[in-house]
């Protein structure tokens, strides 16, 4: 048996070596157990405590942030005690593992369960095969949702990308670039629900014989026009008024990305084009657009995904009524309101299948070219 030297360079006796090794093993077992007990007690406290809300909030912050840090520290400490070969293999999983576990628990497993429920009837008591999928492609209400989602994708994406690119080019040449970009980007700080509440007041309608408190109708009546129920009675144009909210939100995002890409266009190329007699339109369409093509594709696909999953604006503004239903609101209505779990799950899987190809294409763009 090889006798390990102690810290002072002296050789340990077999008994001292066994005691030292046993102590290391006990500590290695004791520390994770104590960590788990502490975190579990914190969970029990948050679940069952009747303390004031401010106390529970503070404990939740400390428990959540501190607990995550403590898990990383303890796990890393345990791995550091392993031989070098296993250390190199396990260290990456210490940092990636928790994120993968959270994604698996909160995303992958619910997706599998949703897929499973989609093959059963409304209360999940009877297997119905593909009947729910046949229904979502034959139901007239779903056709309306498909039409509206197509409008959101085409009009919303084109408007966001078009305005974002236009503002990026114009702001890049102005003397107050930072102020202009700040104002355009400001809506990005607002959630989709918050934006829906703001624009609900803007589109607010009251009968003609009453004072209009909605901003848009107040402007219309101020110029002698008639107030309109922009998001309800004015069908199917009401969808465009909802889509404009997404354009208002996403234009700032597109503008910032495009502005960064445009600044990456070499000045030498632009100056050479001007020397050759190219005007500003030629420079824009024949130099800038091809140069930032990867960025345009990436931003476009990202906004398409937003449009496919649109839910917040519609549910806040109209609740999906008045011909504004989209796929996500159909899922919400069927699954949570009508309690038709099979049909609602099939709609959710349809939305997932529609988003996945765009996400894969987006990831390929990141890998094949410098999109940003």
C-alpha cells in the first residue's frame, strides 16, 4: 500500500492515511446532504409559511439566487476531488447540467405529455388517434385563425423589418441618431400585455353622441370624422390595427440589429461606389442590402416566430373575438376555457411543428454566416 505524505513532507502511517481518507469521504457525503436539507427547508418555508409577504419575498430571492449559487459551488467542489480524467469530463456538465435539467423538466417533458394528450378525447379518457388533428384542419374556426396568423406573419413581419431597416438607414445619417434610436427602441421595454393595454386606450370607442376618450377617435372627430370601433366592428380590418401594435413593438428591435450591421459595411466600398457614379439608392440596394443579407434573414425569421406565437396582444385587445382569433388564442380557449384537452393539445403541437422549421433555419443562419 502506498503511504501518502502529509503536508509537512512526512510519511503518514497506514492508520493516519485511512482516517484521512475516511474523513474526506464523510465530508464529501456530508456537504451535499446538508446543502440539500437547507434548500429543502427553504422550499418548505416558502410553501407553508404564513409570514408577511415581504419576508417571503426576501427569503425567496435569497433562497433562489443563493441556492443556485450554492448548488454550483458544492457540485464543483465535489468534482474537483475526482481524478483529473473524470474532472475534465464532468466539469462542463456542472455548468450546463442544471440548465439542461430545467429545460427537460419544464419544456421537453411537458411537450411529450401534450403530444400524448393530443391523441385522446376531451377528458383524456378515450384514445381517438388522429381525430383531433383531422378536426383542427377541418374546423371553420381554425381556418379563421390560420388566415389571421398569415396576416400577422406577412404584414407584421414586413412592417417591422421594413420600418426597422428604413429607420436604421435614416438615423445612421442624422445628427441626433442616439435620441432617435432611443425613442424608436423605447417600446421594446414594454411587454406585449402592457402594449395591448396602452393601445386599447388609443383605440377606445364610444358612441358618436359621446365625448371620445380614445386618442385615435378623438383625433378623427377633431377633424370632423366619425368615430370607429377600430378593433371590434371594423372587420376584417380590425386585425391590421392589432398587427400595427406588434410593428410598433418590433421595429425598435429590428432597427438596432440593422443599424449595427450597417455600421459594419466598409466605408471604402461605399466611397468607391460613389466615385463610380452610384447614387444613394444604388448604394442601398446593391451594396448595403447584399452585405447585410444574413442579418435581414435572421431578423425576419425571428419576427416570424413572434408572429406565429402571437397571443398577448389579441387576448388583451379583443379576447380573440370579432374575427381576430389566432392559433394561440384557439389553444387557450379550447384547453383552458372549454377544457377540451385533446383538441387543445393538438393545436399546441401544430403550433410547435410550425415554429420548429423556422427555428432550425434560424440556427443554421447563425452557424453558416455572421448574421449579427
